[in-house]
């Protein structure tokens, strides 16, 4: 359990950057005008970033020594998966259509990660290999969201080669 919480702690920094970037992207999208589609999209991005932040706070507040720690973690991860699936289902405005496939990939990677974390903790044991696989998929999901937020912010991400993963 401590391993997963330490891994989650490393990802916390990325999540904070993601949240800040999301709010910056929202501000930029608002500056584009009063287009209702962009306004709805901005609102959806803000909601996603807020939800991710709340889930992250819940994960970080889990007492690793508690006998309910694993159940609490898996429940939070299930919530995270649901948030990523909602994100993947977003209807991106036409000018951002090229990002929809990356959002779908993020949702797929998060589902694989969460499913793998469930497998890693099955049968009242902890399988490090499965947890490592889950962590890699978790990171890939967040990387894709960070890339999307960077593009929405009007910048080009440094590492956009997603084919190598």
C-alpha cells in the first residue's frame, strides 16, 4: 500500500500542473469569445480538473495503516476512471477535434490502470508487477491529459510522440 501511495505522491505534482494548466486553458478559451460550444467545453474541462483534484485529495488523505486503506484507494481509483471516461466522451469543439483521439487514449489507459490496480490488490495480496503495469498506464493517461491541456493553452508540448508508448 505504501508503494502505491508513494507512486501517487509523485504523480501529485503532475496533477497540480494539470489543474493549473486546465484553468489557464479555460481562461484562454473564454477569451476566444462567447461561442456557446466553447463555453460548454471550457466548463467541462474545468469540471474535469476540479474532480481530478478532489479525487487526488481523497487519495492523499487515505491512512495507509488503516485496514480499509485498499478499499478506499480502489474506490477513489474507480471514481478517477469514471472521470476519465467522462473526459474521453467530451465533444471537443471543431478547432480541437484533433485532440479527441488523445482523450480517448487517456480514458483507455486509465481504465487499464484501474483494472490492473484492482488485480494487484486481489486475494488480499499485493502483486508488484501488476501494480507497476497499472502505474505505467496511470502515467500514460495523465500524460495525454497534460498534452491536451498544453494544446488548449495554445502551446505545443515538448513530448508529443505518443506512438512510442
